[in-house]
C-alpha cells in the first residue's frame, strides 16, 4: 500500500472528529445565544411593564390634582405623588408585558416602599431555549420610580384690616362677591407657576413628575 494512502486513512477520523467538534460548539453557541436573547427579552418586558405602571400612576396623579386645582389645601398628596390606584396602574403593567411576549407573575406588581413607584416581575412566554428546559421560562424584575418635581408654598394670609363701622351699611344680600385671586407659590423644576382661577391649568405632566427605571441599589 502506498505510504500516502495510509496517512490519509489515519487523518480521516481526526478530520471527522474535528468537524463534529466544530458542529457541537456551533450548537452550544446557538443554544446559549438563544437563551441569552430570551433573558434579554424578559428584562425588556419587565422594564416596559414597570414603566407603564409608573406612568399610569403619574397620569392618575395629574387628573386627581386637576380635580382639586382651585383648592390648594388638597394639593399636597397629589403633588407628592402618593395618591393613585395601584391595581389600575398594574393593569397597564400587564398590558405592556404582554406586548413584549411576557406575563406579570401573580402578585408581583408591587408599590415600592420608601419611594413612589412599582416593582414588577415578569416571565417570558417562550422557554429559555436550553435542551431539557422546555418548561422553564426566563424571569426578570424591574423597578420604576415616580419623582415629584414641584414644591408648593401657600401665600401668607394678609393681616385683617381694621376698619371703622360703616355709617351706611349695605342691606343684607348686597355684599359684592370678591373676585378669586390667582393661586401662586407653585414651583415646578425651578419655574414658578401661577394658576388662573378663571382658566385653571397645571404644568405639563413632564413638568410635574419624572418617571424612570431604578437600579436594585435604590
């Protein structure tokens, strides 16, 4: 037998083993990459769900504030961002998680403690993609906070004027109705606002509150 044909015969199994090894590595990289993509999509869905809940709560705060805009004594809870319907906001979280291929885990849409906002945990509808883990799904958690941007300092009440008795008092029912005074003292993001009682308007919602994702350290 020619010497060359023997060397070729010995190299062939090595060649087959090398090809098999490369195919195996390619398969491993593909599976790991798919699992990483699934985990990434889980985090995207969690981020979207937490932001949606916080933004819905922010919208509720502005609507509630508008309802009492002519009564500054009721402003504080809205200005501080603490009065909103948590289940209603969490329904928005469910909606946005679904749009991103995930579901909010039961009871995991929670109001944050110590600051306003939400923590939401989701699970992907697709499995992580690793062999033997078809029943396992990627899980991720995100937090979104609501940060008030306004302060309110009620104007000081003027000292009552001392007046002499009117020698010709008006008849009962003839008292003129005083014009409502503009409401001052509201400052949002460094800008002072005046509320006109005839046409009451609040600043834009972005001027009232910031909504952002928060890290685990916060």
